[in-house]
């Protein structure tokens, strides 16, 4: 699938008014997580954010399969509108941007966690480094199983292989705040 244009990148990469970069992989290429173009930032270093703004309603929740190939819902469906911007949920490297079974799909590797977004019109390419909240595409017509227009957002841990509830990525971020230390009366 071809994207509806080329996305500008924070490091001055290809975008409107920029010449095409001849060393970029094609939009449907897959980049290995071990590729030297990968980000060295850990997903734990950054924060995960909602892939749609404002935070959308959850139309269908996570229902993990009992076995790797069993029935279940390997992500969540988020209420959306056609053309709505899709945002990277966290910093990472795009490992896939293209068509799967006739639907536009983007997969981003965040070191030990991979997130997926569908159905989308990708505005990024495999190998692109992205940051949390960066626009990566737009929502297109909904997928089967969703009563209206939805973005399917999935998450998976690589080792051990396990599907995750992507909403937990948002909940698992705790903020540590240090309170001032009371001074001794002698000081």
C-alpha cells in the first residue's frame, strides 16, 4: 500500500519539499528488530500515549486467546472517525507499514513490546524512528467486528511471546514524586 504522501521526520527526513531518500526501504518492507537503524531507546524510557486524540471510547476490549492460535481479541477497538490522525503510542521504530489481508497496518517495535494499528493509511515507512504522539497515519474504513469506525490497537511482548492489553501500557506508568525532606530544627 502506498501512503498518501511522505511524512516529515523530526531529523529532517523526507517530507513535502524534500528529495526522496534512495536508501529508504520500500513502504511495505519489514525491518528486523536487530537492524542498525533501530532506536536504542527502551520503551521503559518513554511514556506511552493514546493512539488517538482525544482519548477515545473503547468499543471492544481485550480478550486474550487461550492458545497462540486460539480465538480471542488480540487488542482493543477504539472509536474513531475516518481520516482521524493515528499517533504512535510510544517511541520506537516502524517495522512494518503496508497491507495485510487487504487492510493497512503499521507495527512499531518499542524494544521488548510491539504495537500494531489497523486499519490505517500509513504515513511512515519501515525503518522510520518515531516518538510517542507522532502522527503515523490516518484511520480508514473500519474492520470486521467493529460496529462503527474503529482503530484496532494491539500490543505484544516478544519474549516470552504474549499478547498484551494495550490499555495496560497506559496504566503501567507511575510517576515518582519526591517530597521535600523536612529540615532539622538544629539547622
